[in-house]
C-alpha cells in the first residue's frame, strides 16, 4: 500500500493528520506542496481541490482530515 500525505508547513490540520497516522503506526510519504508548484498543479487537476491536507492511498484521494474515511481505507480502529 502506498500512502502519500500532501501538506504545507503552516497547515494545522496537516500536522494533526500526520500525527494521527504516525500514532497509528501508518507509514506514509509526506509531500510539502509549498516547495513545488508542479505538485500543487497536479494535485488540483486530480482532485479539484486547492487545499490541504490530501491523502493519497493507492491512487484514491481523501480530502481533509477525515478520520472515518482514513480508518476505513486503512483498516484502522
């Protein structure tokens, strides 16, 4: 399973999301969208969203810090 978390350093919800996944023992790649405009553009094209956090799990996107969707997709309790 490939997990990517798109975030920015000033985003409170991004920090909460990454902290949540870390505490649950979920390994993920953190991608700072503030460092690469091409990443932002691609993310907007794929999701239609301009905000972060966005979590990509095996090509499926979860917008925001949605614990219920994350738990369901990752099989967490």
